[in-house]
C-alpha cells in the first residue's frame, strides 16, 4: 500500500485553499444506545492482502451477528484512490467502509469535510491502545477520521554473510555514522553497496525525516527546508558521494536488486520480512535485523514506512454496524494476532503486540525473533504532522532529491527551492 496514484491530483488541487484543516465540521458518528442492535448489511472496499484478511474474517462477524452480511470488495490498488476520490467528490457511490493508507487520510478529511465520519465519540477511548504515530496520522484538526489497522515500524535488514566477510559486527552499529563506516568496509570487502534506493523518489528521505521527528509541515507551516530536512538529505548525499547507494527504479527494482544480492542492507519496514520470505526463499538464513541507526547517540532508532486504516464514509446507511465491525476487527486482540499470523499485517493495536506470536524465532532470519524487535519499536515511532498538502510536497521533493543525489546539487539549496514553491502553491508560511 505504498505507491503514488496520479488520480489523487483531484485532492491536491483542492488542498491549496484549505489551510490544513477541514473547512467544515465533519459528521460525527452517533453513540450507540445500550440496547442498539447490530443488523443489516455493510460493504467494505479494500485490496490485495488486506482484502484477503477481511474476506477471511468477515464470516466470523456474521456468525456472531445472525442476519448481518459483510460484503468485501477487492477494488484493486491501481485505481483505488481514483474511485474513492470520485465517490467523495460526487457524494455518491462509496461503500460503508473504505481502506485508506495513512498519507491519504488528511487530504480527504480536509478537502471533503462531509465525506468521512469523525469517529471520536466511539473510538476516542482507544487512543492509548494504538500506535501513537498511527493515531496521529488518522487525525486531522480535532477529528479522528479512521481507525488504525497495520503499523510499519522501520528497522535495518542486513546480509549476515556480507557483514561477516567485512568483519562488521551488527551490534556495533548504533548511529548512521557507524553504518556509513560499515558500508565502506563492506564495499571494500565484497564490492556490494550499502542499500538500494530509487534516487528519483522521496521515500527514503521521508523515512529519515520522520525518524528525526518531523513531517513536511510543522504547526501548519512549510518545513521541508528545516535543519532536520537538510540533515536527512545530506546523509543521503553523503552515501551517494561515497558510492554506497544502489540506484534502482521503484519497487520491482528494489526486489530484483535484493534478490541478486547487490546490497548489504535495507532500511525499511517490518512488511519487508514478508517480501523476503515470499519472494526470496533461497536467501533463507542470510538476513538479520537490527534497529535503524540513530542520527545521534541515544536518538530515535525507528521510523515508519506505510500502514493503513479503515474509515467510515458519510454515505453509509448503516453507521452502527459499520462501526461494530471495525471495533471488532481492529480493537480486538485475537483478530489482530490472526491477521499478523495469516496475512503478515503488523498490528497498530498495542495489546496484540504482547501475544507470544511475536516471540517466536523466525527460521528465515537464523532463528532471530524479528517480530519482537519490530513490536518493541512501535511505540517509539515519532508521530509527525500530516496534511492534505503532503502529496504535493512529495512531488516537489522528488525533483529536489534527484537534483541533489544525481546532479550533486547542495541539499539546503534544493530544499529551500521546494519550500518556496510549496508555500506559494498552498498559501502556507515557511517555518522559521
């Protein structure tokens, strides 16, 4: 759930006038009465593995509530946001519940204030039970427009064999400076670069920026050229200048390069485990995982990359049953653990992370308890401010990252340019 969708331009265009908060108050969910009965039919839109999880578990909910039907429609990823945007814009055609990736929630909440239901009256009680960064991502203004589903804590996957050949000990890597030095050793010993990155994408830059505790906007002001942003891009430029980045295009490029053993590490989210085990079984026992290196000793050692949530649309005719299903699915430990075990959807629901499942040794990773490592990082993911202008910022940042990493331009200069363009387009001030 990580690709960019061109159809979302409808939201980008509208976001320029919103100022970063919903223009109107969104419809709030009605608090159910003590004798309220779950009944009727609901439909959910989702895709890929998330849709499979919903299709597998929906019959359990139906069994617990005789007469209720839960229809799960796999709308496919490629056109998902085109369909959702058109439905919100027209005010018709949407189901009761939709799946949304974190980065899309603020834009929809801001630009279609009557499109999603504010869940605060029924879900607010769960705030302490969810990944704080995910809860922040589902919030816009004073409203909660989605209930978090899966989390995406970031760690550093590394090739044990390459590290051993270069005499690099993973336990000695605590900071990015340590990793840069380790990368030089590995390249000298094996000829392999440090990690794979698409140098025309802003994805790695964004992950590093969140590790430093910041998004593209801070307190409503453009901050893509902040000291933290410059630091994140400077790190990437340092790695590029030392020839430690393996430049590959997109998702397929990263998977192929990893399969071919072109890089020694990959800083990415917990879901990468599923890609490795599913698509590269021949590399079993080759990988280990450590926390992401910190920028400074004692600093944050994780970030986020991905994740999704469920939202109730204002077009629903069965608000109470829609909420009852979401509550049952996402605030239920047994269902969250089941989805982790079967579909590898890493829970954003914190009580689920205490399950023994997360302490099981993973044979693919040499018996390492990889899931426990990631579970322990979830509450440490730095929450950041997300807005409806983030997609526009991301498009501008792609050009800046490419200019710095491929053309050698100064990180501060290119980011200052992005800040000016974004401020002009969104009518936001630039943060001091």
